[in-house]
């Protein structure tokens, strides 16, 4: 199995963090990888807030599922305005390219963390208004996702239950 296939198999949503801190160096490495994520018309409509402060993490964890309280760090993903080309393209094609880009960059963050042995979970279920207030973000900003980072004591990767290939792909040959 090639290293990328192994990375994909190893990546899972951690829901049992052990509380160990994630270093600023590792967070920087993770975000450096995310900077290289593709985006529509190179719009890069993202900004990241990396949180390691215990008090802020605890307050933020109170706005989402309880298991996040033991995360070693969190990366809050803010949707920024995209460039004019991507914005116009979104309107012409009736596609929200910025949201697509946010999903792509979340995957890059998650895989980069996994490659460093850092467990993670992409969180979409949180109180956005309280999160914006905590982080003193303007009301017009959108918090799209939060990546909880940390370490787990679990040694076994859970089996991935996915649809069968014939349910998700059609080949036209």
C-alpha cells in the first residue's frame, strides 16, 4: 500500500482526545500544508485562527460537542471574501466556490494533522454566534468549520463503513 493510501486509511474523526497539547510548530506545519490546497480561481477564501490557550479552548468547546473539551488545539476556519474571478464565476455558474474551497482546505488540514500523528475531527456542529462573539469576529464573517486537534490513547483505527463502489461510481466506457 502506498503512503497516501495508508494516510487515508489512518485518518479518522477522533472523539476521545487525551488532553495533550499540540505544539505551535505542528500547527504551523498543518496550516502550511493547507495553504497549498486548491481553490477556485486561486481565491483562497480562508483565514485560520489557531487556538492553544486553555481558557479559550474550554470556552469554544462549550459551543460544540463535549468531546472537544480535551482537544489539544483547535483551528477555526473563517470564510473570507474570494477574489473577483471566483466570485463572478460562482454567480455565473450558480455554485458556491468559496464553500467548496473551505471543504477542500479542511481535508488538507485534517490529512496534514494525521500525517504528523495528530488525531483530529472536523466540526460543523457548533454555535456560530457564540463562537464569533468569543473570538470577537464581525457578524458578517462566517465560521464554516472547526478542526479539533489532539492525541488519543486509542490504538486501533475503527473500520471505515462506506458505501460500495458500485453505489457511488458510474463508469462510462
